């Protein structure tokens, strides 16, 4: 399997949308005080999707199948991914990622957001066909997250501020590498792993 550089784009949060990129994303907006503390937050991840609709809001020209977080009223909401439709029941103050895994299954994640004044939170979503994926920190020569199974997600709190690069490993071999990430206190950063048969993103 060849090593490929992950595309990285750090973005700030907007008033009504919290922007995430497909491969990696700065999630600092998750830690800011929400417009409505009783709101719910929903996004869609589907590598094949170019447009989605979340609670009536159409999002087009998606960056590699990743939608921004959308602030919605708690309760049942409707979503569309191409011609497919889904209904999601949301609760106040929770963050949801509705994703499609490498084998085509639909997966709903309830994203845990931990507010630590001295640390940053790093997430890894394994939507690929890799049985297990580790999040490795080359500078520390240490594994930050171990054995994130296919279709699952993990998170770790790291000391901040700190500039680090990460590697995705499987069975001790590096599959992908990120560029340098500027981790900030009370912020978050996500890495979404997709792909099959040695072609990973």
C-alpha cells in the first residue's frame, strides 16, 4: 500500500455551519458557545456524494463527500443523499455524523465533544476496509489511538498548543500521513479514513 499525503484544509466556523473537510478538519467551532445551546448538529460523510440535503438545507459541490455540520432543531429531521433519503432522530446538544463505510453500510456516530482548557481533541473515523487503524505520532514515536476498527471511530485528548503531524498505520505499517496540524487548546481536529484495496484517502 502506498503512502499518500492527506489533503488538509483548516477552516473557521461560520455562524450557522461548522465546516469540516473530508480528509482532515479543524473542529474548533465545536467548542465555541453555540447559537442555541439546545441545538443539534448534523453532517453527512459519503465519498460518492456531491450534494446532500439536511433538514431542508441543500449543500452542493461537497469537498470529497464531506458536508459541513448543520445546526438543526432537536427531533426528527430528514436528509437526502442523492436519490436516497433517511430520517434521523436528534437530541439537544449532540453532534451527529451520518456516514457511509467502505462496504456501503450506513453508520451513525454520536460525536463526543470534551471541553478541556489545556488540551485538543483529535478524532479518527475509519470508514475504510482496513480491519484496524492506528493513529501514530511520528514526533513522539507513539500511538495516540490504537485499534480503531473498520466502521468505528475513536478520539484522544492531546496536550496543546502543539504542532504535530500524524500517520495512519495498520499492522505497524504507515498507510497515510498528514501534514503538520496546529493543535490549539479547547479545539478539535478530525481525520476521516476512506478507501479500499490499498487505495486510501
